[in-house]
């Protein structure tokens, strides 16, 4: 992805979050110049990869397969003695027909929440013993209501609705066409992108970036070390 695209998507995301009065923490707006002044007091942001995260899964087709995320809070399985927090929260932008590809988590249980905008479509399967798509039916919980779910069933969340995705439940999601971009929340156990994402088709989690202009804001894996 080009840095100019990343800058534009972050600017657009801020407008969308503002459109539903979802307020980001102040570090969302820190510039590279601001980061140059930050010491060890900001280590929790660096160490737990809080902040902006945009990916096209290194496929080069962001509008078809991609996701914009802002991690608001997170724990850290590898440094529990410093960061014992057992939970995480994200806010994301999912565009119409923009796919977050089929994956599950071994550890993370996540509630995916439609915070506003369009409708969110999720396609769901249970994982089988070989980490493929099972044909078994299973149960889901939509805002506390237990429901039967057929293998491969599509669930649509309208603004305000949420679904609890248990570990080992494969999920893929995208914005319903014709309904606009969706502002999607995630409340979950600790997020560990390096070790807890099983993609059905192997994919890289982070994009390759072409530096064609200066970053407005660093991505969560780009922060400079403390001064
Ligand atoms: Fe997930």
C-alpha cells in the first residue's frame, strides 16, 4: 500500500468515527513530531501495538480485501507481569464488499459489534480437526440470544447488534453492498496478531508500504523507541 493511501484512509476513518460521535483516545492524533517527544510513559502503546492498523493482507487490493483498525486497549500474553490486562478493544472500518478474510482464533473470544453506518455481513463455520471448514452446525449468541447456525450461514448485524465469536469459529465479514461503510467495534480477550490468527488461506497480516509521502500518523508497528 502507498503511504498516501494509508493517510487518506485514516483521515476518512476519523470522519466516519466522528459521524457517530465515537471519540478516539488522544494518541490517535499524535503526529511523528509528537512521537519524537514521547518517553517510556508511552511504552504501553508501543509494547501492545495500540493505535492505527491498516492492512490489505499484502494482496494489493484494499477495497476488496482489507481492514482498517484502531486498537484502543490490549493486554500482552508475552509480558503478563507488566501488562496483566486480560481484554482488548478495537474500532474498525469495514467498507461495502470489503472482505476481512476467513479466519479463526485459537485463544481469543471476540464480540463483533455494529457501532453504526451500514450493515455487517458475517459468514460463519466451525473449524474441523484439520483446521478446515466443518460441515457441522453450531450455536451463536447475538446480543445474548442463543441461535442455531448452519455451517456457512450468513448473519447480518444492523447498527447496534453484536455477535459473540467463540474460539475455533471461522469468520469472514464485509459491509453489505448498498448500505455504506460500517463502523465495527470489537471487545475481546487479549489480541495476539502474531500467534492467534488462523487464516483459511495463508495471508500476511501486515501490508508492504511504499513511502510516497510523509505519514500523518504512525501505524501501530512503526512507533520509535522511547527517548
Ligand atoms: Fe477475528
